[in-house]
C-alpha cells in the first residue's frame, strides 16, 4: 500500500544560494610580484570574490596586475572583478566589474560583458540608486561607508537598515567601509551577503588570520 500524502515526510525547500562571506579588495601596490605574494596565500582561506583595485597605477601596470590576478583566481576557482574599468575586465577575461556612481553606465557595461558577468554598483546610502542599478542590469549592489575608513573620502554614510530594505531587490548586498571582524556582525545580521575589505586584511599583522576572522562573522 502506498502511504498517503499525510504520511510522507515534508521536504524542506532548498535554501537560497549565492555568494556569501569576504569580498577581498586589493591594496594599491606598485610591485606586481609583491601584490601576488600578498594575495595568493589568502585565496584558499574562504575568500568569496576578489576585486582588483589600484588607484595609483597607470594603464600598463593595471593591465599587467589584472592579468596576473586573473590567472591566480582561475587556479583558485574564484571570481576576479575589476574596479571601475569594464574594458580591462573584458581584456583579461575577468568574471566581472564593479562600477561607482561616476564610472560608467551599468546598462552599457552589462551589454559589453554579457549576461553571465558579475556586475556590481556602488549605491552609497541610497536605496533608489540601488533600484536603478538593478533595473539597468547590476547583479549586486554595494552600500557604504558604514564606518570611517582611511581608503577614501566617504562623505556618505549608510545605516544597517538599508541592507534590510534592499532585500526586496533580489540581488546580493555588499557592505563597504571601515568593516572589521568586530563590527561586521550587525551588518551580516541586517542582510549583508558579503563584506568588502582592503585594510582590514592587508594591513593586519596576520592577513590569513584576518580572513578567517571575517568569515567567522558569517557562521
């Protein structure tokens, strides 16, 4: 006799999947060999995504460094994104790009990189900017700064509630700006899928231990 539907165990729906954890952003580093030596040991420690960012490099150095990092990321099996440069992301075969408010059109970037690229947008403290970015083709949105940071001037400050509100957009939410393992918890609780970090890892006495500390915030 077949069991009735009431006797069958209820099967839970699958949990949503997506990127979660540390979104590591490279420091400004003029020496490519040193940059690779600083990054490579971290990639096997649970980094979700790596972003290449070097505001002090010229075009030739950026091309050299992005290409070398792409090779590292391919071996490690994780995505490389390029900050503010869709053409460079395309040239090195990166997984995608991240654009600030004044760094290019999201729709044009999506058309250029294709439907499968990871394309993110800085949305600062604005849910409306995030809505427009997603409508234009962004695959994730980044908010911040949440805390003071020495990386760049951050006149706009975001509140954790913005992460909760952005859940309705249906894309991963990234928290940026002065995030440490000690203050990341409330952002993760508010809905941050990833925390983007530069100095919190690369300026730490033990960068590997720092990566692990960030990842514990997601447990």
